[in-house]
C-alpha cells in the first residue's frame, strides 16, 4: 500500500473516549476509496523525540534506524472520505495515555501530520443478503457506522454495540430497517449474551463481528456451533484484548486466532 500523509484540519471529541480527526492537504493527493465500507489505513506514529519527520517513509525508518526509533503501526477504519473537499476522517478510541495512536489523536491540533499506508479494504455489506448482523464495541464502531450508511433501504440490520455508558453512545444512521441496541458495561447483559438472546430473522445473515478478543471468540463460537453459520462467511476479528497493551496483544494475536479456530 502507498505511503501517504494528511495534515490535521480539525478534531472533535465525539464521546469521552472517541476523537474524530479530519485530515486534508496535498499529502492526500491520489487517495482513492475502494468499494468497501470497512476501508482502513495503517497509521505510523513516531515515538517521542524521533529524529525524523513529520513526513517520512515508515519502511525507510525500519530499514535504517534502531527499533527504538520505529513508528508504532496501527490500523484504523476510514470513517468518511469527502472526495470533493479531499477530507479524510478517522475516529480514534482514547483511554488516557494508553497506546500510541489514541494519545496522538487526543493531543492533535491543526497542522499536525499523520503518515499512513493505504487504503486497504475488506468487508462490504452485500445488498442481496437476507439480513445483516453487526456486533462490536467502540473499536468497531467506525466500521459498523460506515456499513450501516452503505446499506440500501431494502436491507435489514440487527446491531448490538457495547460501550461504557449512555454518554459513550453515538447517533447511527442507515437507510435500512434498523434494530439497534446499545449495551453498557457492568449493566447486566454482556455482548455475547445479547447475541445468544437474539431471535434471528428469517434467512441467513451477513455477519460482521469485531471487538474485544474474548467477547468475539465467544460470539463466533455461538454463531458457528449453535446457529449453524459458516465461519468462513463471517467477517470476525479480535481487535484488542482486555488487560493487554497494543504491543502485548500483537505478540499473541496469531496464537489466539489459532485457538479460536480450534474451538470450532
């Protein structure tokens, strides 16, 4: 994927833990969105005191500088791309000083630069699906929101989302018929339990399930073993794992996903 960069045009605190950063500038020349709602870019966040930047090639840094100078790499869903204004919107989950990209987004101001590779893509809602099941947390919210906006009026979507409380909910819009329920952590019903309790509409759903590793593992197992859905036909990924930093999770993610497959 090509190396590009954007300059911060504006930031907006959508919820206590969700920051939207809008990028513009000539570094976005040549940016084109693929035909997918789950389009993503791989951002590169330099460490404090990096000897390069603000515009750099992450590959050159890795090849020529010691590991302590390497940028942190994170994948973020494109929340919106305005081709006319050439504005790229990315939503970042922020938990204080944890991680690399979240603190960067929380402190970002107009004129700051964000380097990234992309875009890439994967999931796109199928207009011919019987219905759509979209499940996740704050980390999956940008992709789910983009998917809902891409659905036709004839579609039906069942959405279950978990967050920390009412102030963490965001407005979601869709032309489709929407069955949306927000769950609050510590409020009783967990995300896996909410999927277990669903009365499925007729037909076979197209499934998008992304979020915390143990929750996604439980939901995937239920959908395959108890609902009879095909694991290969689902877009299902553990984005993060409770109790682990980004780097700790990245170091064990391969083994975890292998264990998920062994569940089935």
